[in-house]
């Protein structure tokens, strides 16, 4: 059933192509890290949401639940701008519902319901926070999904492997248009489901150690932000400074994983994203290595 991942990639890419033309006059923002005032459509994650909703049920209909739940909250957030507190409450509540449905399907024990709820709430936010540069959040999502897919393959978890592969392929379809220079942004509908889905699979298949290693770039990023500035909303995350030479500079303010890199060396946006992708891939390989020896 590997062909489902190919179909998911094609569907997502084609859907995204048409979204670019439709959303540019409905929901858009400006690319803050470009010298020119570039108008970029948002909510490209809709392509991924529909692609996953269409193809994952062929593997296991239950596995689509966290993606749809987080995706709907993402749509609401993209349109109505939820407060951080409202988003956390909605994600936790949806996580409880997803956990109960997993329990009723005999995938988890009753005590895992709370783990699913907290996992969806926490990791959806983490995959939403490591963002702000062309291709960063979606590329990291592809890397994390692919890494977990390999972990599940090594453990002979066929349904989990195929589902994670479909998710990775769907996000890769979006990445084609979101990479530098971005033609569309994913929106929260694109970033929230990444953490929700991966956390859910980690609980179902008890891949906690590998999952936490794979997600380490997100954990480091969130920790830096919290330790340097406390709890902030996405709107309070000011962009890094774009120099006349086209490079990004860290001038001060809160720290994050991207800003920590820029603190030591200014660089162009695509270079920064490539370094972050490499960091994500290294942690992904570490997670796979751990899965192969324990």
C-alpha cells in the first residue's frame, strides 16, 4: 500500500497549487524576511488536511482523528485568531475525545487517554512554534514524520508506518510550494496536526523514547523561548532583522533555536532553514538508531 503515499503527495501538491490562486485574495500575509513586500497566501495546510483525510482511512480510519481534530482547531485559529489559552483548552479537550475514541477502539489503555490529551496539547503547540521561515515548519514536519515512520517500520508496526508515510508524503506536497521562496504559508491548519498525529502514534505504539528524541529540536526551541521570555503568543514573536546584504541577524530579544544559530552567525533565510533541517534529520536518525537497539 506504499502507493497511497504517492497518491497523497500528488493530491496535496495539486490541491496546494490551486489553493495558491484562491487564497491569495482571501487569506494572506506578507513575507517578513524579504526586502520586497511579498504577498503570500496562507492556510496551505488545508491541502495536507484533505490529503490525509482522504488516504489514511485506507490504512486505518482511527488514525485520522488527531489530524482532523487539530486541523479544525487550526482552521479556527487561522480565521478567528484564538488566544494561547483558548488554543490549549481546545487542543486538550480534542485530545481527550481522541483518547477516548482510541480507547474504545482498543488501541490504548484508559490511563493512556490523558497521555494522548496532554501529548496532543503540548506537541501540537511545539510544531506550531518552531516556525517563521520559508519551508521550516513543513520541512521539519516531513523529517519528523519520516523518522517516526522508519521507527515504526523497524518495529513491524505496519499500519503506523504506512500512516506516517502518508502524512510525510502529504506534507512534502506542500513543501514544494512552501520552500524558499515560499509561494504559500501552511497556517496553523498545517502546523498543529503534525504534533497531534506524531504524539498519538507514539502513545499507540509506545515509542516514547524515539519520539522524544525525534522531537528534540521542537523541545529545545520551546525551552529557549520559555526561559528567555516566558509564555508568548505567536503574534508577540517579532521577526528577526533582515540586513541590507539579505542576511538575517539576531539583534536581541527572546531566544529560539533559529535565533540561537543566528546569534553566532548571520546568514540567509534558506541557509538557516537548511541547518535546522539538518539538525532535525540528525535527531531523527538518533531516534531511529535508538529504536533499532532497544
